C-alpha cells in the first residue's frame, strides 16, 4: 500500500487553506483508512481536530498527521516535481532539479516576470519565491532539524520515502492549454509530455542540464502581460531525461530512500529507445559505491547555476 504527498515545500504560490502545512493525498479503501486513522489509535483522535478533511475516497491529512501516517504505510511518495511551472507566480527554472540551487539569481535573465515573480505581500526576489529542488524536499521530509521559510522539517524515516520522477516538462514560453474536460485554462505554464519532447527534439534525451532553449520572440502569457516586450525564446523547456532520472535514483539510494515514483507512464517514450522508466529499471539494482557518490559532488558543482544564455541555443535542435 502506498500514498503520495506534496513537498511541503509546497511552493507558496499554491493556494492552501488557512493554517495548511502539508498535505497527504490518499486514494484507498475508505473503511481501512477510517479504521486506521479515525480514532482507533491513541493520539490520532478526531479528524477535524487534526485538520484532516474527508471527501468520499479522497483523504487530505494535514498538520502533524505525517509522522502518524508513516506508521501505517509501506512507502510515502513525495511528489518532488512541479516545483516550478504549476502556477502563474512560479519562477522560471527546472521543476525537478536534483540538487539545491545556491545562486537563484543566476536564473533571473530567463524570468517571464522581472526581476523575479513576486508572491502577494512579498518582494520580487528569489529568497521569497525560490526554485525548490529534490534535495530541499529530502531534507524537509527526513530531517526534523531542517527549517525553511515555511516551516520546520518532518523527520520521517527515509526508508519510508520515495521521490518523484516526472515524464513531462514545462515550456515557460507559454501558458497551459485549455483543459479538455472543464474547458478552463489552468494556472501555470505549458505542460509537454516527455515522449513529445523527444519526438520534436531528437537529441533532447541527452540535452545538457535537461533544458531546451530555442531563441525567438514570443508574446508573454496573459498573466504576465504587464511585462513589456516579448519573451526572448520560442521555447524554454525544463524536463527530466533518462540520465537525470538515473542520477536521482542513485543519489536517493545512497541517502537511504526507498526509491522513486514516476508520474506518469503514459508520458514516457515507449515507442523509441529513450525511455526514462527503462533507464530506471536497468539501473535499479546497480550498486552505489563511494566512487559513484564522490562523482555526485563533482556533478553538483557542474550543475548549471547559470543557465544557457540568450545568445546560445541548446544542442537539442528542433525537427
């Protein structure tokens, strides 16, 4: 049995109810969870008192519930993606980067909103609306002494955690498409499935820094229409590649995490030979020795704090 939860580390641009700290979304048999969590154990108590909400088969467990939930499940999937891109107020940058970005201002040149997208009642600067990483998510969930701008860490056992690998990316030159069911346009930037990225950009599975920049002049999305001028890219896509996914898996295994979750299998490149999931499967049993780990720290320094400049175009040329 498993359940999935956002990084809390839920970015501040996500609408949350008053007092919301962190969410766990559970889709499972109602009666089992009603028995497990609703008053059957000392200290669990009444769901309303703990800030838990019940809606048919959807359970949102908030506040201190995470440490209690961990006692009842085999794994908790941290959705360590959508860390950028999912909101109008999101900064432009990688949405599932492995290591923390120490120099956030290096991404200033490619922001849609200048100098940086501002949250309500906060100044427009990276310290108040940062690009979050998988590493940040790991420390938040597993280290009770971790503190960020939102709250303190949860201290969950790492062997109960799995972290996210997405099979899609965000194109920060455009807003999201209209939802086919609701016919509404969701907030945030355009989502592109990985299989479409590799089809349109033949070398994108090995794109440096899992980023494609194609120069151009694109009208800005309407939620940043107050910014003068066009966006200087035809496309600016951040996504996951087989290499970054395997690197993520190796690092997480080294730090004692149970593994990774993938969202979702329909976005992968099953028809070609560039599958993210196949790469993960082939790497899942490889030993992670000290020589491999020493390479992580070297790669960490090589990871681009400074993105590809406007004067350059990614090696992943479009079809």
